[in-house]
């Protein structure tokens, strides 16, 4: 689990900075709830085409019956890989390892990222290599467990 939540106040972009101040890292909110909110603009993300219709609605009494929209996990993974920072790769690696995303679906979404084909090829190779590495590690662990 991450202690950071990126949030874009969809209909109130002027609130991005206020989110950081009120709910950001080191805030009373962070100390109280154990996570913090980072105000971001969705325009800063590189997302696969059609991501908007795949978002997941979140509306509960805990949200004050306000509706939030979360990126679907595979869209999030593809977007994180588009950024390709070490922490983003580690996040996606964990999503794959824990079975929270299907690597084949992530690759399909990489194919519709608004990036040059050469860049998309690098991302697909990373997913394939990471999936193979995790598969080998699982097999090795199973063999070790069966011999103990």
C-alpha cells in the first residue's frame, strides 16, 4: 500500500495547491490517518486513450456521499510506466507480483499510450521481462518449499 494518494479536484482545479496544504505530507491529516494527499492535475499524467470511461466510481458515507473517480488499475499501471521512474516501476512490479493487474492487459494499454512507438516498445519489454522474472522466482520458491 502506498501512503500517498494523488488527487485531482476535477471541477475545481484551483484547489490543487490547497489539497497539498490541508492534506499533504506532514499535515495533521497525514499524522491522523497514516496517508497523505498530493494535489495533481490529471493533465500531468500520460494515460491510455479511453481511460475516462474505465474509471471506477467511489461513493460511500465515508466520502460524505461525494463521488470520486479512481483510475482503473491497468490504466494506472500503464501511466506509471509511461513516467518510468524507479518508484513507478517498483509500484507496477508489485501490482504484477500481487496479481492486482494482468500483465497482458497492461501491455494492451501501453499500446494505446500517446507515446512514440520506440518508447512503447521499451515499456512492453519491461513488462515482459518483469513478468518472466517474477514467474521464475515463484517457481524457484515452490521448488524450495516442496523440498523442505
